[in-house]
C-alpha cells in the first residue's frame, strides 16, 4: 500500500538480488574476526577498492568518488575499532577482486577507531597480497585517535596520508586521479 501511495506500481519495486561470493566472503570476515564492524560489503564493477567509514560520511565519500569519475569496485564501511586482522582480511578480499587497481581508505574524523590499527591492517593486507603499499594504496585519510602513530606507519611504506585539513571530497578526488592515472 505504501508503494502505491508513492506512485510505485506492484511490478516496479526492486527485488534484492542474492549476495555475490565477494559479499558473502565480506560477511564471513566481519563475523569471524573480533572487534569493530565491517558493515555491509557490496560488490560493484569498478577498479577502485574502497574501505570507508564515518556513518553517513561513507555515502558522501562513495558519491564523491563517482562524481569525480571514479568507478568503485565495492562498498565496505568499517568502524567501531576493527582489529588489525579484520582490516587486513578486508583489504585482502578487496585486492583479490579482479580489476582492482588501487584501494582508497577514507573516513571522517574518528574517535572510536584507532588510526594506527587500521593502518597496520591495511598495510599487512596489501603486503600479504603481494603488492607494494605505496603503489596500491591511492590515499589514506583517517583523522582521529592515534593518528600520529598511524601516519608514521604509512609514511614508512610511502603511502599518501591526509589529516583533517583535507576534505572527504578532496581525498576522493585524489584517489580517483591516482586510479585513473595508474600512479
């Protein structure tokens, strides 16, 4: 009845599709490893892997990626202080997806997620997948708790990191630029 009130006919309502293998694996990682949440992992056809967060900010980031001409390979929102292992496994999952050239790690300012833990997990996931973090991570923008320690870890591996002076939109633009250039 509500759909009809909104002018949507019975045959027009979208039906959920079954989850892809990628999405099932994302849910298993979230369930298997303690700490934090991986939210919902959704697969898309693009070449830029995303590990994003910050409540509604993750949708803003996703939209900004598309606005700048980027093609997301996935939607993966993290939060609540995920463990190094959970973050590592999510990075490995995203990098295992055919066609993913780079990953972007972008979040709003965090207080309940440690930047250093996310940085360690992402770096470990990239290295264990056989890639150079400086080449595979387009950008890392997570300002907040333990950010100085996190930024030191990223600097050691040559990863571009951004603090809160770089907007979510600007971080998205930089990630898209690097994904397009293959740099």
